[in-house]
């Protein structure tokens, strides 16, 4: 029987989620959905010194905002828990011991001072940071150099680590789903620590043991993990057999204006790099997120999907459902994908236009509320957003394009109409309001027809009257087509605004 597809996103809870991390989530999620598989989030918190409070919740909240809910996680539960590695601590030691028993790993007792001494002894111009590897292991204090009795004694008296014994002259290879055949020379890899002195595994051991125990079939992760792959492959070979190993895919880096996109690039160039705002609890420093900048999750996801992938056609706009249908991990590009903020904004603009405004009305509402405007009538609000959405790129843009629907103008910018304003025009608007009061159908088209008809009767060019009308309704030379504004404002408000403006224009 075919194994059920199971993929995982395995973040370390060390801070906000970089857009590259969300792209890794997305590709995992798409692959799981298209194969009727499971998508698991596993918290890799074995490095307790890097643990940051709040990061786990932030990661899960981010996935919820993106609509990429896991099937199993610390929040969603599941049959393969616990999903936090620190709670699985006891699991790992037996695998580390088994590796030592089989001769693939060893106990090392070197103190930090001894390690420093080794490094300064071996440091040369060509080798600036000497590693603990096959060339030095036999000069160090470990179970390979000490006899059995001494090893036993030290194991029960002083702190120790378990290190992998990297073979010297072997090559390790695997087939990456994106890169094809990848080959490593084991001699260049150091004897990585697998189990630390505090009894916690390192990432290398934990990732292999957990991928095995959680029956992961495919492991997609960032390219920065490629150098660690030979260690993981050997661990698979030694512990569980290569047949059980997941298929790997190492995703290309996301590039900023100069090399790998970093949080610092965001600050420097003024664009978000994190998915949502992240407040570092240690410094209270806030790093801006795409969400708070005014991105829709649909656009964010779509933009991320295209950073390193396309379906071979010109199509750029994809919904999540469409991505599930069309995405293919084999078509992900090998080379780094360049992040372009202008393009990201283009995606957002397209999605604002494409979706019904009711989809993002709540998000816009809270932006308006933060500017001191509370929305009373939801239906009216949605109508306004629908009318102006084509002009908005980011959600906060809705403010400048629609605030005047909620506030009658207090001032009128009449510079453009001042000189030509006269009594005939005033009379025209008086008759227009009177006629409006008695019409039954209230629509942009019927208002425009009425306006035209009255203008013809008054022998004034309708074009000359439209700008004054606009200024009466919104206060200045801005906004969507004027009869649409009136349609949305409604009869009573439109008439009110014109009457108030006519009064104000007395002193023009
Ligand atoms: N814990 C690793 C990280 O923080 C996960 C790497 C992997 O997926 O194997 O990115």
C-alpha cells in the first residue's frame, strides 16, 4: 500500500516568521493538499538558549491568517505528538546511545577550554576555524581515545556530548526533488554534536528521529539546510534505513536587493519581511508585517507561491485552491528567487479588485477605527469599499479614497470653480435637488440622466456643473465618478450635502 503523504514545517520558535518561512509552509501545505496528505507543524525548540516567548503562538497565528492551517500541531493535536521537541527529550537519548553502540557515534568529554585550545593550536591562515572532525578526533578526549573503563567513569561523573563519527572517504548522495542528484564528500563535514550536555538533542538528531516517528514522507525546507543534509542522510542510514527516509526538497533562497533577503533589508528599504508584526519581548522592538502593512492573505500567498515557481504559462493570479491543483514541487526553480516589493503590491492590488469587498471589510474597518471613525452601517460600508476598491493597492489606501463617504465635507476646495461660479449655476443646483427629491429610482445612471436633462434646460454645459457637484459632495477634486458617489451616499445625504455646500458657496 502507498504510504500516506505526510509533510512537516519545523520552525524553531526564535522570532517572527520571515516570508521565506511562510513560503516553505505554503509549498508543504500545497503538496499535502494535492496528495490528500497531512500537514504537520513541529516546534523545534531543542536549543533552549534561542527560545523566545510568544514565537510559537505567533507562528500558529500567522498560519491561521494565511489560511494554511496544519492538520497536526501543538494547537491542533494529532496522533503523533507531542509536537514540541522539548517535550520529547526522553525519546532522543536512546537513539544517540544506539548510534554509539553501533560505532557510528561516540561520547566526547572535551571541556570548552579543551575545545578552544584545539582550535587555537590548529588555526592557520587557510583554516580559520578548525573543526572537530576525522583529522582531530583521535587527539581529543572521547570514547574513541579513552578506554572503556575511563569512558564509563566519565559518563557517570562529568557532562558529555554525543558526536557523529563522520566517515572519512565516503560520498553521500540523495535525489532532491528540485535539484536532482546531490553528492557530498563526507570528509568535509565535521563530527556534529547529536546530543548535548544538557541531554537535549541537537537539531540534527531530533529532525531525523522525529521525521521517522512522525512518518514524514517528504521534507521540504530552505536551501540553507543543504549543507546539513549529509549528516541527516547518514543518520537515516544508520538508524532507520534509507528506504524509510523522506524525499527531500531544498527550496531556493529568497533574495533581497543584495543577497539573501534579511530582516535588515526590510528596515533599510522600507518593506516588510515578516508575515505579521512581530514584537520582540526582549527589546520591545516591533518589526512590521505584511498583514499590518495592508496585504490580503490571498495576495501574500499568491505572491509567495510565485517566488520560485510558475506553472509554465503567463498566469500570475492563483487562488489557494488553484495552487493546490497546479503547483508542482518539481517545477520549483533551483536558483534564488528575487523578492520585489513593487510586484508584491501589484498582487495585492489585483486581489483587492478581484475579491468582494466584504472579504476584507473587517480589516479595513479596524484601520478606519484606528483613525477615529467608527462604522455603524455594515452594508453601507461594504458598498463604499466596493466602489473605490479599484483605486487601492494596500488596505490603508481605502481611507484616502473613501473617508468622505462617512464625513460630510467641513471645508470646500473651490479654487478650480471659483471664477466661473454664478447665480445660474446656483439655480441649477436648487432645481437639481428639488428634482432629486421626487425621483423614485436612485442610481448613478438615473441621476446622470436627470442632471443632463436639467443642464440642457438651463443651457449650461453639464461638464461645467460636474466639478462643482463633486466638490459639494466630497469637498475637493477627488473620488470615484461623481454620480456613483451620489448613488452610494443616498438621496437624503446627497441633497443635504448640496444644500449645505450652496450655503457655504454664498461667501465664495
Ligand atoms: N528547525 C529548522 C528551522 O528552524 C527546520 C529545518 C528542517 O525543516 O529540517 O528551520
